[in-house]
C-alpha cells in the first residue's frame, strides 16, 4: 500500500505501477508545480473514488454524479484558477486515444476560465 496525504488525511493506494505514479503525482508533482492547490479527486485501481471533494468540484462548475468519469487525479489551484486533470497512463496501454478523448469531453463540460494540464507517464 502506498500512502498519500490529502487535506491532512492519509489514504492508502493499492499496490501497482499505476498507483506508484499516482502517489508520486500527489507527493512530488503537486507540491512542486501546484503548491497550495487542493486535490479534488483521486481514484485508486481498486477503489475508483478513493477521495472525491464533490462540494468543491460542484463549486467550480463540475457537478459529480455516480456515473461521472473523471481523470485519475484532479487538482485545483483556486488562486490561479488552474485545474490540473492528470491521467496516469502506461504507454504500452492501447487505450491512450480513449484517455485523451475522455479528457477532452470532460474539458467541454467545464465553465470557461480554467487552465488545464494533461500529464501522461
């Protein structure tokens, strides 16, 4: 299990390469490139909704239902109004075009004014 801390709460990601990269995004990427931003969502390979801040997502114009499809990680910097949509992808995986299409459809639903960063590993 790989620990990540979100809003002063510790969550455990299940073992695997995909979640190793997700843990690195939360523990290394976010503090460096999105300092002060809030993690709004992270899905685990075993628990798709490991952490979801539905209230803040709704507040920034992204209402979530049980059928919503989100990228692996969503981080929001309210000061800059930047939204980081982070998809962890193994390049050997044949579905990368589906991932890009899903991220594009998600972007279309958002209100204007947000900035987006797509990250692939």
